[in-house]
């Protein structure tokens, strides 16, 4: 009798094990099916993203020339009719030309945004000190002169493996914003620092003494066409920081800001840095040149 009971127990255990094995097998099949569906969805999503990026680039590129013609011929027509129009007609012409100019700026901004992906280049060793020096002497030279601003780099910055033109654009946008959004009657002062974070990452900080930003707007300002001020107060398209965010994320980093109204802002971004040996060589070479102050 005991043997029969024992045999029944063993048979029950065997059947239970078989049921568990069947359940596990079904779960495995379902998991593999879900994985396949997820992979297929990701492929479709990537394809859609590429198509959207291509559409944005092509549409912006094709719209660029007609808008230039509208703006250019509008200005020529306004000039040829000078003195022949009444005050209301002159004002209407000005509105038309201003609208065409703003539309052209928005198209250019959309192109810049799409080019982060469509015209991306392989990573190279980028010396951030050299990039800032180039920006200071070329792209931001006029703005520095107009505002009386200064760019200060207290310690040598490291090199990063990145798309050179995109890092150039990133720094230009962040430093340019610091110069543009300055307090009335106070010359802008920009300080650029860096520090190692999370092992192989470098965090670059661009600090200014400008008008500052409310904490509630920290996320908003990195969106497309987001503006916190009127065009009359501060020009621009509201896409510069969105471009910065896309560049940083493409390079595997993150971007953010710490600020307070009336007390300036510190924009920061992270990127992978070069190896320790390369970083040591870069810093040694930079120290030979001393600390940079740009004005």
C-alpha cells in the first residue's frame, strides 16, 4: 500500500513538473514572439524617424530659395516705391518683409536641426580650447564687441571624440546665448569650465551673469521653437537649445541648466572624453599656453 501511495506521489510530481515545463515553454515562445514584435516595431520606428528627418531636411531646403526671393524682391520693390506709398502701405510692406525674413530664419533653423542627423560626420579628436578660440575670433566676434562681453576659461579644457562641426555649433549656441541674454547695463561675462564625471565622461559648464531662467522653464527651453521672451527684447528662432540637446544626445551625453532669475545661468552638458593618457597629453600641451581670457 505504501509503495502504491509513493508511486502516486511520484507520478503526481512528474505530471506537475511536466505542466511547469509546458508553461515555461509557452512563456518562452510568448517572450520570443514579443521580442520579435518589439524588434520589428523598433525597425519601423527608426525608418519613420529617418523618413521624417529626410522630409524635414528636403522640405526646408526646397523652401529656402523661394523665401529668399520673396524677401529680396520685396526689399527691392519697397526701395523702388519709396516716397510713392502712404504710411499704411509702407507699414504693410515692412510687415511682409519682416514676415518673410522670420520665415527664412525658421527654415534655416530647421535645416540646422535636421543636419545634426542627416549630415553627421564621424567622431574626431576635438580640442575644446581651440574650438572656443575659433568661435571667439569668428562667429561671436561682432557680438563680443557689441556687448563688451568676455569669455573666460580658468583651466584648460579636455579634448573629446566628437563631430567637430557639431561641437563647434554646440559651444557657439551656448556661449552666444550667454552673451545675448545679458542684463541691461551689465557687460556679459562667460566662464567655461569642465570636470570629469562618471569615469569616462566630461561635464562642460558654460556660466553667465545674465538675466537667468525660472526653474519651471528648465525643460521647456530645450524644446523646438520655445521662447521665453519677445522677439523685440531678444532675437532668435527659439531652436538653438533644441539643436544643442540633439547634438549632445547624439554623442551619448545629456544637457541641462541651473539658473535663477537675475543671477545668471549655468548650462552644462556631458560627453565621453578621450582616454586618460590622451587627456594627460592634451592638458600638458594646454598648460604650456596658459589660461585663456578672451575679449
